[in-house]
C-alpha cells in the first residue's frame, strides 16, 4: 500500500485524535513529534515524510497560517486544526516557554473592562549576574523623563497585535495554568504578579488609569503578603513598591496593607510612569504621578 493510501486508510483515527485535542495550534516540529508517537497506532511507516503527512492533514481539517511583523522580515508559519483560529494559543506559539502578562493577564483575570486588541506574551530572559548598584536620584530623574522602551517584536493577525515581551528572569514566579476562555488551560500571571507587572510597565497595561482600575478590582481578592514576597524575590533595582503603594492607597486599600509597603522605606523620589507631562507629587510615597489620575 502506498504512503498516501496508508494515511487515507487511517483518516478516521487521525481525525478523531486531532479533534480530541484542546490544543489546535501546531508548529511543524509538533506535528513531526505526534507522527513519531502515533505512526504505529495509525499503521504508518516509521520513515514517513512529515511534509506528505501535513499535506494529507490539510485535505482533512488542517490549515496553514502565516504571521508577519511590521518591524521584522520574519514570517512565522503555524498550522491550525479547524477553521477557528484560537488567538491565545496562536500567541503562545510564537515563543517557547511564554506566558500571558500585563494587559492580557488583566483581561483574563477580570481586572479590566477594556476589550484588548493587543495580546501580551512574556518570554523571560536568561539569568543575568546581579549587577545592582546604588541608585542615584539624578539617574532616576533622567531615566523617567524619557519615553519607555517597548518591544518591537510584534506580529499581526487580522485585527490583533501580538506583542512578545522579554521580561527579566523570575523563574515564572506567580505564573499559573488558568482556563483562558474557550481555549483550555494556559499559563497566565496570577493576580499578585499581575499587579506588580502592570505597576512596573503601565505602557503594556493600558496606562496608569487602567492600572488603577485593576487595583480597585483586585481589592479584597489578593494577599498583600504574597505580593510583597514576590516583589522581594524579583528584586527590582527601582523602588516600585512606592508605585504599588500609591495605587493601593488611591484604590482604597487598608492602612495595614499600605504599611507593609511603607516598611520597605523610601530613599528616593520616584515616578509612576515615563515621560509624564503634567504631574502631582505624593510626599507620603515620594512619587510623581499623572495630574489626571
């Protein structure tokens, strides 16, 4: 029996297998791995050519999709089982070991009413040597007068932007498997980790007003002890606890929660966001924040 005939004779079993998977987005190497594991069950040759197998799958329900970037020449090819493209699975397929973060995590966790058109996935950098040095007020001032650096690693699918962020290494601190709408369990930062991330990078989180709204929605749902433990483990050079404290205060958190942040100390003036034009200043938190917040 010829190779294509072998595949066709097992088409029912192959279809049922792919239909049974929650996962619907595949790289070529994923299909190769499935073929290596299932060829005996499907009565296919061990040496079967993966390209021929993919061609036959595309006569069943497999579709090829190409993602392009406005900033890079890279084109990413993905294979989708079925006509419906699961956008969150597609986003995770761009970088291995990635997880949902910032505004996307806010959306998944119910911390915003905004309907996002950008999906943020974070892939952590490799572990770097600890080069923390003593902060200087003038350097803080200069850094936050500039516009924030943002990832240009963006891919487009229909009306969606998928933004791939390269975050610092945290060993996936606070990342949990959560049910993401109809797409199954996927990795997402939990509520405490999300509140830290969005305070650190409001540019990926809808801006300071959306971040404040997220803190309001999270009130009564978080463990401030857990958040503080995470913040200590991440060990940022900048005093982001001052930003978190201001958000919590404006969101109406208890004094006992705020006092945990105040105990860390405040040696420097800090900024809630980059390149702010009109600001107010909180003496209590030693932080500049947008005047309209």
